C-alpha cells in the first residue's frame, strides 16, 4: 500500500466513493464509506476541523435518504457547530 491507513488521501477517497454510492442510491455502502472517512479524519485532526464537519454532513445527508431523519439532524447539527 502506498499510504498508511490513517492518511488524508485515504479519507478523501472514501469520501468520493461514498458520494458515488449515494448517487447510485446505494446508501448503506455510502454510509460505510463516510463513517470510515470520519474515523480517519478524527484520528488525524482536531475535533473542529472542516474535514470532520464535511464527513458529519455527508453522514447526515445519507441518513436523510435512508429516512432516518433524527440521525440526519444529529449529524447535520454536529457539522453546523463546527462550521460556525
């Protein structure tokens, strides 16, 4: 492998794969990718880093399409708190 498991490029790739899965309507797969990206980003950055907010936003976005609106709101609000 070119990178270690906790490399920003791995997180970015998982982010992009998650977006593609969401576009295909494969929301469970998208959620897994975004959750993996979040875990990597949490290991790399402080809690208020914009990349962590981006992952939280994406997880909320996917929960919305899964009909899990409370979960969507929870993650979206966490992202909003960081963005402020």
